C-alpha cells in the first residue's frame, strides 16, 4: 500500500510525502499524480522519507519524474543506493 499526502502547497510549488511501498498499481497512481502536479505547479517535491520499498517499475517512474523536473527529498541511503545501481532517481 502507498500513502501520498500533500504536505505543503503554494502557487509555484507542492510537496508530497510518500509513505509505504511503491509497487503494482500504486506506481501508476504516483506517475499520474506527478504528471498532473507538474502541469499545475512550477516545482514538485516528493519527500520519500516514508518510502519503505520501490519495485523496479517504481524506480523507473521515479526516474522519469525526476527527468521531468520533480525533486526528490529524504531518500533513505539504502533506497538511494538501490536506485543509483539501477539507474534510478538521484536526490537533488
């Protein structure tokens, strides 16, 4: 299960806290949300402090979102290492 909470929002930026596991159907939910938020805000920040696991598809979507301009925060060192090894997102 994945929980996405909009932690803060302003006219130009939004921060979303991501908690749980980024797997299966939840990957598509995050992908669609990220695309919608990028259309509405100049800056989108995903706080991954509560993310416990991301499958390969989840890592791929995080990479796509960062390429599109999303900023990643609070990525746990073990997640960051896994992501980096697999060509995934890098914390900005």
